[in-house]
C-alpha cells in the first residue's frame, strides 16, 4: 500500500516556504509543488552528510616520504631497552 505524496500549490509554497521545509525535515516526507495542477518541483529531505572514514580519508591529500614502518631511533639508542 503506497501513500500519495502531499501536494501544495506554488503560491502557498512561496508564502510558507520556510515552514514547509522545516516540516519536510522533521517528518522526512516529501512535498510536491504544483503549478496549475501539474507537478513542477519536489521538496525532499536532505540526506545526512557522510563523514569520511578514518581509513583512506587522507588519500590524495598527503605524500609519504621515507620509511613510516621502522622505528625513528635505533633500538641501541633507547636506554630503557638496555
């Protein structure tokens, strides 16, 4: 069973635009804007922004120079390991 989408005339949409956008955001239900009875636009809720995953988020933004795996200092230089 499908529900029909809410329709609203363009003049009313213009007068109540901000309120209607708040309703779409709150209810997550789209509104079809009509002009002379014909659909001309649809206001739909925005998808939440995707946050970059930590893994791969720096791809193409940094350049690795040198060895990033080996210790910075030689183990012989660490007093605590003696």
